[in-house]
C-alpha cells in the first residue's frame, strides 16, 4: 500500500472532515475567481464600447484664440486665424504606425446655409464612416445619395419638411431622403448630405471643417494614437475624447482594489479553516500515527500522508472553485453592466492559477499540522490511548 492509497482511504473514512476541508478552500477559490472574472469582464466591456461606439479622437483646425463658450452656450467669442483642414493631410492618417487601429475616419464639412428663409447648419459627411462613428443614428427613410439630404429631427420640424420634399440650397434643389430619429444631441438641428456635395455647395473643395476618428484602442492607448495623428496632420488640433472612459476605468480600478482586499480576507479565512481542520485531524489520529511509526514509517512518510490528503482536497477545490467562480460571475454580471452579449471564455491561465493556487494554500496551511504529526513519538502516541 502506497502513501497515496493511505491518504485516499483516510479521506473516504472521514468524509465529513474532508468535506469541511473542501468547503473552506472552495469558498475562497470561488470568491477569488468570481471577483477577478467580474473585473476583467467589466474592463473588456468598457474597452469594447470604446472600440465600437462613436468617435474617441477629434481633429479640429488650429486657432490661436480661446473659445468663449460654456455648456453649449456661446458668449460671443469669435475664432480668428482659423484654417480649414486639407483632405490630403487626413489621408496621411493611413500611414501612421497604428493605422490598423483606425476603425473609421469621418471628415466633416460644416457651413451655414439659408433654407426657406431660415438659417441652418449644413454638414457634409461620409455616410459609410457615420455607421461606425454614430451607430445610434436611426434614419427613417434612406441615407442621402447625390442630390439628397438627411435632416435632423429638430431641423425637419423647424423647416416643416418630410421625406420626399424638395428644398433649395444656394440655387440647388435637394430632396429629403430621410429624417434622423431624435438623438438628444446637436445632430437634431443639422442637415446632412454627402461630403463632396457639401464641399461644392460651401466652396470647400479639398478642405473640411473637422474630422472624427474611431480608434480601436483596446490594445493601444488613445494618447499614443493622438500623438501619431498630430505628427501627420500638422494643420489640425488632435484631441482624445476620453473623459467618460477614464472615469469608468477609474471606477473599475477602485473596484479592483476592493476585490484584492476581499480576496485576501477570504483566502486568509480559508487557510485558517484548513489549519484548524488538519490540527483536529492530527489529534484524532494520534493512535494511527503511533502505529505507522511503530511498523517502520518514517517521519517524512507521516508528513507526506497529511500533505497528500491536503493536496488532493485542494486540487478538487481549485477545479470546482474555478467553474463555480465563472458561474457566479455569469449570475452577477448583469447587475454591473447593461451589455447582454459579454462572453466568459475558458481561461487556461486562470484555471491553472486557481488549481495551483488552491494546492499551494492547502499545503501551506497543512505544513504545520503535518510537521506536528511527524514529530509525534510512537511510544507516547500509543500510550496516549
């Protein structure tokens, strides 16, 4: 009979004690895996939203004056010496080192026009890029083709126009092809057409007023993308729109610190449970230890029996704790994010860490009881009962 067989037989004979030992480690491993997986899932969710929903880099013309606006309210400030951005400069963005991280580039030509005696802001855009830059747009009708425009919700109401109506813009007759559902943003007050058409109407051929960039920055910091774009677009001021993202990431960082604290406490409790359980097992099996020593078992053999028992239970706790942690994460994740399509893929590194970490903690907590068992004198152990 090997030491492993003896350890297995002891676990089978003392099922209640083995179950208590398993529960102590299982709760600890499950808690750590669940909290770690939850933090990572939330981080991935924010990174995915950063990559998919809207522009996160803005390119505007350089100006030497400060804008006198606050909260969308203009206080009379006028920007002088403002140069428009040339299209050839924007084309250089495709040559930067992280060009593969640019999901969409949307140049915008802006200008005020008169429609039916009312002044309205005309915006020329690339509708293919808009699908990525502004995925929340819902257009009743169709996107603007040549000779057509799409109206914002408030613009259509103010101009009293509907789909199919015609309007005159600087001597050109344009047809309303669609109306954007109310977005609650400034887009509701604009009139949109294709970029080339707007440039022709506004006399801005080869130039744009600004550009929006959707950068896939999950693995690339926005600050680095801003630096690279600034180098190839000297005529524009490049800004990263990251206040909201940074705020959410800071919240996750605080939650991660809380996770580390809770995990440490739970692990400490698990170690104490294992220590107390193994100490009780040593006292309960004093006679058994004496018999082992009397028939020739060495001290190292006795210690190995206890350590093998702890290792077997710890390995099982690590396996069950990993899958239990994933299940707990899947159950609690809807309370922390509104996204319903977040997947929790199997992570071999976390699984290995859960099992190996559980075994390490089990052996660490069982080292002192195993040492006490090995030091028992066989004569005293047999005489004690």
